[in-house]
């Protein structure tokens, strides 16, 4: 059954009037899609079922990443909690509010909006259905019936930054994603802080493709980074990740994988991965909702939950000394001996190690 936010995006003021902002859904199919079973479940929820969960996905359920994880969370929730579940995939921005409203009208009492690009639509629809709880995957919005669930992007990317800096020979590494918003900015900043904990002089470049799934754009961005001397790229993309890894492999450079354990894509290229199991993350929120304990807050899941957030398998290239540095840093993060705090960097809002100078 049934890829920020992993996708969290702060809406412009115009969104209040119903206009959409950019994000992964822009690259999706122009019309939402459900399976026949999903349509049947959505149109005729069982009158005896007391826990009904639906999810709206911005992209295809076969992307082997963000959207597939959301889709698979429904199977976990159905199996573990006896919930009635359904989904709609490939939801474009223009249809978000209607898809979410449709779930609410049909009796689904927990509605998951899988990505921060749904934030404006959730705020609009939640006000109309106060008895339905809406949850945004990788979001930041909260309200009386709105919650968000995130992984701790700063923690996981900090560890990946250590691996990248330890493995770089040029002293130049890069963070490559689709767009800049809060959670991608956290991922970039954690990566930078982790790298600089190893080599304070290392150069960390950020690059953006404006598309989570376009392999061609990802290849072009990677080639430009390589031309600038970068030899390790942290890829925070969905289907486009394959283009990054292939380009790096062709040039003998290195990658940090994202979301899934991507070592098998290129064992001599992928040093490790930032593994994030959003299927289990969503299921954990559903359990709270089933117990009527869900609150309008942000639920952030960190390295203390390794089934949800962890460093992936290591390439044989990564030394034991590097692995030990990562393990030591992970322990410090889990025990909160090493934490992050809001700060200003060059006059802009950012995050720093607590107590460290910016």
C-alpha cells in the first residue's frame, strides 16, 4: 500500500492568496495520481476504522528516495497500527490544498503532507478542518492541529563533513542540492562545521540545481564544481543523485551519499551516506497520533535514533582513523556534549557549535 522540510520552504507573502512557491513538486507530473486501491480507500473509508491516515506526495512513489519513503510509511502504519491508509502521488503545487482537503472531507484524521512545499496549503486547509491533524514531513510549521517532523540535519551532516574533509586532497569540498531553505541550509552548515573541525582552512562551496530529479542539471553542476578544484561532493538530491555519483566516478572524485545508503551505486566513489529513514519517522508520529498525544510542535529526530538517522556504510577508501573520528563526534552529539545554537555568520542567521566563535 499505502524525494524541509526535507523539503521545508518559507512561503512568500503571496502564498497567503493561494499562489505557490517553488520546490520539488515543480518537477512532478502535472496531475495527482493514486492507485485504484487508494482511490477506493479514500472515497469509502470504513465506518468501523477509528484511525485513518493519508499522505500527499510531491513526486513518484518509485523514486527510490523521498517519495518512496513516504509511500512506504503508509504500509508500516497500516501493519503496525491497524490504520486505514491511502496516498496520492505527483501532487503539483496548484492541487495541494484540494488534495489535502479531500482527505479531510473523507474522514482521514491524520493527513501527512510529505515535504515543506506543502506548508502554505497545510496552513490554509488546517484552519478549515480543526478536527483533522496535519503533519508536514521535514517542515517547520506548527499550529493547533499542525505538526512537523524532521531529522536532525545539523547532526548527520556534521559527521559527513568530517569524512569529506578527511578524504579531500585538494582542500576543496562542496555541498550540492536543489534549493536553499531552512533544512537544506542546516544540512549545508552542519557539513561545513564538521569539515572545519578537521581542517579549519578547508573551502566549502554550496551549489544549487533548482531541480531535485534532473540528472542532466546535476551532472552539469558537478562538472562545474570539479573544474573549480572540488574533489568531494555532498549530494542532497533525489533521482538526480545518480548523475552526481556517475560524474564523480568518471573523474576519480568522491561523493557523500544522501537519504539512502548509496555505497552500492559506486563503492570506489561514495565515501559514506547520510541515511534518513523518513518512513519510520512518519510512522513514529502516527503512533503518537493514534495515542491521541500529538501536539502542534516540531518533532526532531536525531542520531540517538539510529533506525531513523545514521551514517551509512563506509567505502574501503575511508580509513579506520576517520571512522573513529566520526564515532567520537557521534557520541558527543548523542550525549549533547556537542550541540548547535542559533548564531549570526557574516550578519546572516545561521547555526554554530555552542560556545564556539563564529
